[in-house]
C-alpha cells in the first residue's frame, strides 16, 4: 500500500489546468560582503516570508511524498468545490500550492523590509523561477544581497517635557541603544518598551508607546528612517547616500500624540475589591460591604480572611500609579492559590483630576482537589516493567488563610523477567517503592523575629514537609526513610526563584532482617557497600536558586540555571558531643557531608524544531567519619532521564566493573556526577486535529559517577583526572514523543558507543550500534 502511495503521489499535477504551475520548492541564496552573526537564523527568517509556501512532505522530509496534496488529489471532486471543507481548514489535506508571480513579488518586498528592520538598508532581493524535469512543476529561487548594515555612533534625546526628560536621563545607563553595536529595529523596540515601563512606573498612566518615536540619520544626515510601532509601517528615504558610510545617529523623540495628558501624573485614590465565590451554594446571601486597611471590600460570602488579601495588595492610597505594584499584586494574589481569576481595572476620578480609582475582582477557585495518576515504565536491565499509581489530595484554603495542604501517596511495583531469582527464567516481582508525603504551605514568613525589614512583594512563603519512603528490592534489601523539613520559598523576580530549608532531618534505616543472606555476604566483604547500606541520621540545611531567562514565553530561546548547596552533620556532631558529655551516650550513626550541584539548560527554538542542551555537575564530599554519601543522597547514572544508552543506575562508579552476577542489578551509586545531554527535537506529524503532536528526536548523552574517596572495594571507582576521558560513558540514539499537551509519552532507543569498563580504544566500541544492543527507555515527560 505504501509503495502505491509513493507511486501515485508523484503525479501531483494531474488536476492542474494548462495555465497552472505547481510550486516545487523555495530556495534562498544569501550573500554578504562581511560576515553575518547568526546567519542561519536570518536565512530561516527571510525564507519564512516567501509566499506561497510549497506543499508539505510527509514528516517534513523532502525524500518522502507530499501526502496531504496526494490526499487532496485522491478526492479532488469533493475538495474542489468546497474550499471550507473541514479537512482543508484543519490542514489534513492541502490544495496545490501554485506559482503566483504577484505573491512572489510581495515576498521580495517583505524579505527586503525584514532586512531593513535588521539594519540592512541597502538589501536587494531578486527572485527567479526555475524549471524542473516536470514542465508542470517549477521552483522559486530567491537571491538576496544584504548590503551593508549600520553601527550606532550617537544617541540623542528630544524630549519636550522637562520632568519626563529628567526621568529618562536618570535611567539612561540601562539603555539598549549603545554606541558601536549594529543597528536593528529590534533594539529600538526594546528601548521603546523600556522607556514606556519606566514612565508608567512613575505615575504616567496616559503615556502610550505612540508617544515614543525614533529618527535615524547617517552622520551626513542623508538617510532618514521613521520607526512606527508596527515595524512594517515604515518609510525610508535616501538622498545621494554615500555607500561607504556605516555610522548612524539615533534621535529618540517623546512628545504629545492624540492624548494631550500623556505627561499628566496620576495617584491611586480609592481601592475597591469585589470577591466572587461561585462555589458557595447559598446564592441568596445579602451583599456585604466593609473597609479594611483603606480597602473597600464587597462580597456575599467571605472565603478568605480580609487580612490575607490586604497583605498581598501593594497598591496604596496616595501613591503614584506604578505598573510594578499592580503586577506584583496580581502575581501575589494568584500565588495564594485561592483565586482562579484576578482582574484589575481603573477609573479616572471625575471630581479630582490626577486621581485614579482601582477596581480588583477576585473569583475563587475550588477549595479542594483530588487527583489520581497511573504510570507504566520499563528500564531494561534494572527491571523489565513497572506499574505505579498515586493519589493526591489538596486543600487550598485551610482556616480561611490561603494555607495549603497537600497529601500524596504513591506506589510502584517492579517486575523482572529473567533467571536471577532461582535459576529458572520467569516473570516475578522484584521490587516495591512506596511513599507518603504531607506538605503544608503558609503565605507568610514564619520566623521568631519581625519581618518588616523584608520587601512585602517578595516575602517568602513558609513550607513544612513530612515524608516516609520505602524502597524494597526483593531477595536483597529494604530501605526506609523518614524525613521532616521546614523552609521558605520566594520569587525574587519573575526570573529568579529561591528555596531555603534551614533544617531538615532524615532517619534512614536498613533493617537487618530484610537483608537476604546473599546480600549480607556481599556487603560483609565490601566496606564501601557496608557504608552505603547502613542506618543513617541526617540533619542539615540546604538552599537552591533557579534562574529562567524567559519564564513567560516558551516560544523564545530559553536558558535555565539551577544551583543547590547542602550541608549535613556539622550541627548534629556538636549536639552529639554535648549529649555525650551529659549522658555518655552518642547519637549514632551520623552522616556528615557537603554537597554542591548545578544544572544548566539551553533551549534553542526554531519554527518546527528545538535543540535542547543540558550540563549537570554534582559534587558530594563526605566529612568526618563518613567515607561516602548516604544512599538517598548519592548519585546514580543511566536510564530514561540520564544516559539513555545504559540501564538505570547501572553506570559507574568510574571504570569499576561489578563482577558479581546475581546481585549485578544493585544500584550503582557515587559521590560525584557529571552529565552532558544534547537532543534535537523535530515535529513529525499531528493527529486528531493537532490533539496529538508526534515528535522525533536524536540525542547524545555523556557522563558518569565517581567516588570522592578511593577504596579497595571499588577499584577504579574514584575520580582521577588522568582517567577522566576514559571514564566518560557516551551514548547516542533516537526516539519518539507523543505530546498530548498535558502529558508527553516518550520512547527512546539508546546505543552505548563508549563504555568506561571497556579496555583499549578509550572505551569506544561502535559494534554496539547494532539494534539488538540498544537500550529501550519508556517514560513520561521530556528527559530535560
């Protein structure tokens, strides 16, 4: 059938009339006398303005047929007379993309305008229609000569209002228009937005973007470019321009437009808050009006204390209009988790010019949530298949204080299909994982001292957490962990997020009666494993910082950096010393270590693809009597979210080889970790009107784990700079993602091309690229 489709798909022109020519493809040749930074991105953007666009190929691969056009031709009589047919509208089929000389000329103009906006005022775009072997199919070739671009020499402000002029000059050090950098319209757009926000934050409520304009002059004042708010509504005039001149002066003009009150400052007057509770059953309650802390409240039912709302509103009577205060109020009220909608409107006071009344409407959300989730996973070597589920209960408004409580319980069963249990290959339960977590979040900074010294807009929330976890590996070992912590979370800016836990306590137990005899024999002869699989008392503190470059726009290129530091054992050692002096007893055992890790990610987003990169470094240093990190604090490598050419928790440490057989799937752990991941993701196919987006990916992963201290029980497991390249494990592969928008199902096939345990050739072995040597990874969500 597929062969038949390929054969028939070649005849794309069978329904074209004698004067119709099918567009085969658009190509672009971009030339410049000087090197262009980000040339590939500019080429992609320029070509995107080409109209018409050719019909799409299956999976966007030119070697595959134009399946949507084939479908159209296959049912031509239905689609020909119905241009609004559902399948045409939803792009399930495509009408023939025909050569259109008018659209081609318009494309030339749009390409040239785009280049002008990038500062290439002398760009030339010419198109050429090229024949193909098929007389009914032709290609369009665009030849672009970008010409020269300009460097900014000087910036001048022309501002009529002295007060506005003073404010702009005060903030001039943050200007996007800098001397010596290439001119683009984008820079002027950024500067316009920056000035707009500054003035709006200084009380200029009526100030608009239209009040800012730019005039561009060459140093000889022979070229002028007036920039409007719409970059495609621009005029360009030249008079005897000297082509060798690359300097340009920018004059920013701030003046009156249609609104004569652009330079009028406004102050907040009265603040009105209406609370709407659509979930309250008694609709016949009378309307209540009250004033609390100079805020006028109106409501029927009061689901949350007025003091909680007022503390999260930063708009104050008598203060100048300020966008930052308004945005902070909206963000903080949304963070409470009690309101599904927060709207802010304004009304100029008719009796008192320069005064602004503020109206805030708060619509509550459901108080409680109850959700369930199921999970199916596979990891190859560690277990054959796993089934799990979880239930989550959330109360968003305890005691009417926007205090949140979340309780989560989860369980996972892991099954193997091998002969490790008793010498006979069978399907059996190999492990259980169960956990229960309770978390309480309070929208206040709970500390034993005054919090007035902190900025109200970024004051931390207090978080208390309790967790119990069971990790059971049948016929091997069981580990239980009980953890309690308290800490604070806050958002410094929209890009920066902090979490500080001044104290956490974890009690880890490895019950001896749960250890199999084979496992006991193994750890009794291995001090490293004995230190890993032992009881531990962990008391310490940690802090983490996260930065996101574009948290509000997932379509832009994005950088994220997460840094975390943790220390444990020092304070508890001091307490233990005092306790011993008093009672002659000790708190034992105590885990002592410091731990630092950072995770940096960069996402480069294109029209139909994305390139994601990640670098992770983790370093744990055992201190005092501890020779390794505790099991729950150690690192592992391999698996669906790590190095995908290796089974979960099977890599390392270092170049160590575990020679045991029956216990070979014991988790491999380390004190240090390096991981490098790169993945190119591309759109392949959309199903069910775009409900399912099938994406492909090719990836490469590198990294390993190491021990901080050398031990004879794990030869080659320690970090040694002389063996660093040898110790790196490399894998590559490809995968599919089924993106349902709310969840992503992922299937990856990874191949190990370099193993630290291989002797010779630095561990490289390309024979592992055979299909049977691949490691399947099934997971939900992207790997990073």
